[in-house]
């Protein structure tokens, strides 16, 4: 693929994210607490998660490993961080969920698949084929963009993993109900899992300092900000004693 064609694709991908944001914010994604039978065929929740996330792992890894570029040293760090996140999200997280008997619409799995395929391709192709040693020389390890980006990434990963763990342990094995989470960053926001994930991919965008990285950060906000706002509204409507000072996703702000 010509480099100019690739970048046109990435700009279009970012434009689509901005265009669909006002739509996504009006539609409550029908899985988990918002699950709905109106969205057609459903599959097992755990299997749904694995199938939905698998392209992010496989497509990204294939395009990186079989790319025709130089793959400068720092790109292997980007590759490893991506793998660390998606090995957890695809092959560990679904088996930790206490989600017995729950279903997910197939439509959500297919939409998630589409997103993960495109996102995996864009970032894998960029790092495996287009990234050059001029862009990422050995000294890039000491570059402020790399240092700041990796710190933001790990702060986000810590918040995301801690929040996932707190949520999972709110239920005893076999339970399926909901309670108000009180620990960790839940003291500040209703959805620290989403806040952490937004931080992670913002950090990735900063450390790669690339348009593909930026496109992932933009899409993460577009996917997760509406979900966090819907969760927050649901908590306030469901629990009369829900902490009034708690924000939805960004501490002290929103
Ligand atoms: P949720 O917070 O909706 O659910 C996470 C798990 O915790 C589910 O098993 C849920 O059960 C359970 N749970 C949530 N709240 C409570 C509660 N109050 N009491 C008891 N159990 C609860 O997370 P998401 O499904 O939205 O996301 C899961 C992970 O995937 C997050 O880390 C998120 O950042 C990531 N993600 C990333 C996306 C991206 O674009 N990068 C897109 C979507 C998710 P149940 O399923 O029964 O509701």
C-alpha cells in the first residue's frame, strides 16, 4: 500500500470517529447492565469478549511481525505494550468475569470485531512497515515523548486493571447483581476502568507520536466516554444513596 493511501485511510478513520461520536452518545451500548433483547441474536458473554477482542491481538501482531519495514528497537517496546494489554483483555479478563449466564448481542461482537480489525491493522502496519529509524532513532528511548507517554500508559494500565479487579470482586462466584463500588479510583469516578483505558491509549499516542496512535486514542474516547456517561446515569438512577460528588469518568471534571 502506498504511504499516502495509508495516511488517507487513517485520516478517514479519525473523521469517522468524530462523525459517529454524536450518534454513539445517544445509543446505550446493549451489553452488561444495559443488555437488551432488541439487538437480535445473542451469544455467551465470555465467548463474546474473546471473539470481539481477538482481531486486536492477531491482526496487530501479524502486521507488525510480517511487516516489511526496519522495526527500529523502540517499536518492539510498543509491540510488547500492545500485547500486554490485549493478552489480558482477550485471554485473561473474560475468564475472570463473574458473568454466569449473561449474554451479549452478536451485533456488538461484530461491531467490536470491525473496530479491532481496523485498529490492529492501522497500528500494526504503521509500526511493522512504515516506521523508520529516522523517526525512531536509538536516542528515542530518552525522548520526552517516549518517557511521558510510557508513564501515562502505565498509570492508565494500573488504574484500568485495578478497577477491573475491584469490579470483578464485587460479586461472589455465581452472583450477577450490582452494588456501588467504593474502593480505589471509584472514590472519584463511576468508571475508572474507562478512565484508565483512555489514559493508556493517550499515553500510547504520545509515546509513538504518530497519527495511527492518535487515531486509537480518539476512538477510545469515542467508544468509552459515552459508555461511562451511560453507566454514571444508570448508577444515579439505580442507587438513591449514590455518592453525589462522584464524577462519571474524569476525576473532578466530568
Ligand atoms: P463494565 O464496568 O460495564 O463491566 C465490567 C465487569 O464488572 C462486568 O463483568 C460487569 O458485570 C461487572 N460490574 C460492573 N459494575 C458492577 C457493579 N456495580 N457491581 C457488580 N458488578 C459490576 O465494563 P465494560 O464492559 O464497559 O468494559 C470492560 C473493560 O473493557 C474495561 O476495562 C474497559 O476499559 C474495556 N473496554 C475497552 C474498549 C475500548 O474501546 N478500548 C471498549 C469497551 C471496553 P455485567 O457484565 O454483568 O454488567
